[in-house]
C-alpha cells in the first residue's frame, strides 16, 4: 500500500481522467448502522472524554485523547470514496488517499463487510496494517467480480 504523496503524479493522471475508472463508489459506515447506533457511539465517545477530563484534570491529556478518538473513528463517522482502475485500487478518506497497485496484491480476503487486498504472501499479525480494505457499497457482486478479474 502506498500513499498519494509517494506517487502523486500517478494519482493525478489517473483520477483526473474518469475514463480509467472501472468502478467507483462511496461508503458511509455510520449511515449503515442507523441514527440510534451512531448516536450511541458518539455519546459513548463524549462520555469517555468527560470521564477522562474529570480524572486527569489536565486539558492537554483530554485533547490528546480526543485526537486519538477522532483518528480511530474517522472511517466510521466520515464518508470514504473508493475507486478501481486497471492499475490500482484507491481509498480516499479525510486523511488522504491510499492505494495499492494490482501488481503488489498477493492475496484477497473476502468477508461480510468487504474485500481486503494484501501484499503479504501469507497471513500474519502485520496483515491489519498492510494492504487496503475495500468496503462494500451497493455493489457487492460487481466489486467481487472486478477484484477477481484484476487480481489474477
């Protein structure tokens, strides 16, 4: 997996011309779970920060904790955009764009939420930190078929 900063020219050339995009979709995980579950998650986060503020009695530590919560939950609360070209698979979040070239994909793992594209030869503990996870939108069958065709 690479970030956009490492190969910015490739991303600009591929994403500015929509002709190269084979499949494109958006996913908002919080809207899938409904208003009640998303509200409950947000209230839980705020309650933990409030308890931390009472226990620490230090604004800096509470702000650091809030930043960590924000980073950890950003994929849940903010929409993600995915697209696939013949060269790579991309995921854009509020933190930037990540991609993995099909030539680097060694394994693909399918689960009920999406497809994991992995550059590792065998499963390991590093699996969670390497590769790219493509969440399903309303395109489960189309995404699985596209990944199957491009990764082989």
